[in-house]
């Protein structure tokens, strides 16, 4: 892992570059690491279940923001600094049983 404090080329950059390296920003400077190899990761049943649950939450949020009327309703209910997309995901994760019983999510 390489640390850098003042490089004009990568200062302020974060993310991956061509799935070769990852550039991260920390309080002490910029860190460049190898892109992680996740091919041998074996997920637990709980992780798989939560991944599916989150996918349903994302689908719900996307359906809200694609419908202008629903999006406006949500926007009026949440603080001005919060995005409708994030609020819908949070609501779904906290109220999944209610959302499913009302057939809000189309699967």
C-alpha cells in the first residue's frame, strides 16, 4: 500500500481505475491499493438474504422516483436535505412487511 500526501496527479481522486488499482482518500493523505479480488468470497445465507432484501428496497425506491406524483408526495414528507431515493430505501428496510403487504413492490 502506497501513501501519498501531495501528488498533483491523484490528489482528491477516489475510486477504482480500470479494476487495477483503488485510490482512497483519508485524513492523512491519499492511499493507492490493489483492486480487491472478491472471486473466492463465500457469502453466508444471511448475507445472501440481506442482499436480496436490499435489492427489493432499491427496486422500491426506483419505482418511487420514476413516478412524478409519488416522488412529489415523498419529497413533501422528508427533510429538504434528504433525497427521496435514500428516504424510500430507509423506509422500505424499516417497514418491509408493510410494504410487501400493500403490494407496493412489483416483483
